[in-house]
C-alpha cells in the first residue's frame, strides 16, 4: 500500500476516534479548559498526530493511548462533579485579586499576573479604574470576574421602581429566503400572517436574509439588499398612543359636562383606563 494512502486511511480512522473521545469527554474540551483537561487535550492530539503520520508503528497502541487519556479525563470530570475536594485539586480555586478597590499584590504574584494583565482583563469588561471595583476574582480557568462598587453600577429598571415586560427568545422564522415552519408554529403564527407582515413592509420573501419574531409578536427582518430601509414595527406604540388619547378624552368630557352623574362616570372610566395603561405600558413601549 502506498504511503500516502496509508496516511489518509489512518487520518480518517483517528479523526473519528478523536471525535468520539471528545464527545465522551464533553463540551468543556472545546471551551474553557482546566489545567488537567488542557494537558490531556494536548497529549491526545500529539498521540494522534504521531500515529497518523506513521511515527508510531503500532496504530493499536496509539488508539489505546487515546482511549486511556479520554477515559481518564472523563472520570476526572465525573469525580469533580461529586467531590469538591477533588475538584479543587484538579481544577483549582478562584483567587481574590481586588478587594474594596485595592489590588492584593500577594495574590497577584501567586497567580503570576502583572498589573498590566489585570488592567487588560478589566478593560475587556469595560472597567478602566481599579478603584471602581468592589471585588474581583481570577477564576480557576483564568478568566476574571469583577463586581463594581454599588455607586458605579448602572441603573436598572428595578432601581427606578419601573415595571418591564419579560423578554422571550426571538424565533427565527425566515432564513436565507426560506420560511422555517417549526419556529413559526412556536410563535403561534401562520404563513398567512407572515405574508401579510411582509406585505406591510413592502418586501418579498426572496429578499429576506433573516426574519425573526420577538416576544411581542413583531416581525423584524434583515434584507440581502442593505440599501433598502425597513420601517420599524409601530403597532404597539400606536396602540399605546390610542389608549392615552382615549383616557385624555374621558377626562376632558368629565370637565366639560355639567351633569354630575355623567361627570362621575367619565372620571371613573378615565381612572380605570389609566390603571390599564400603567399595567400595559411596559409591554407597549417600542
């Protein structure tokens, strides 16, 4: 058998073997690695490379080594899930690097991080002043977690006592000009509704690169032709404006009439409508 055919054959076999081993080990091998997983991944790749190129004459020995390293990594993850002490040994612990806006130099030296590296990690989180940080930890996988001091944290609707609507995952109902019926059913809509919405936007299905339905039932689209300006959905803001106008009209009627019974009726309904607007406003804002 020619050498190049032998290498192709081995490459395919060991590619499948590496794929199965990675599936057994789990997704962590392709995301953030612990020290143990990092070492195991490098070793498995090195073994596969040597076996594929023929540097290791016995392919079965190479396959056995990959299986052993894969199983060791799998069981290491298994025991890490069931034992904190084992997990601390294999994956390590987080190290506090900043506390009350001050750098803990001893911990920083222990983890072999320089001030520039800490500053760079903070800048990646849009934090440019160490004094603004209440607490920061170097996690076992090397990333930095930081908590800003209370006065430096951005305001949230909860801080302002505002009610906001819950957001749901947008459903992609059009992709590459094709309708995805399963996603459309998840939204409770049908093809008739979708074609009607596209007609309102004055666009054709073939020109839609991506179309999504948000949690409010509005259709948003991205077109192949970026020069075309697509109008934003206005159903909710128009409904809110209509409700506010109706409430204002009721108040005007209550002031204009001289009949006490009518005045009381208008005031009562104006208040009911105002209460309704306050409840619906988080859902009807654009």
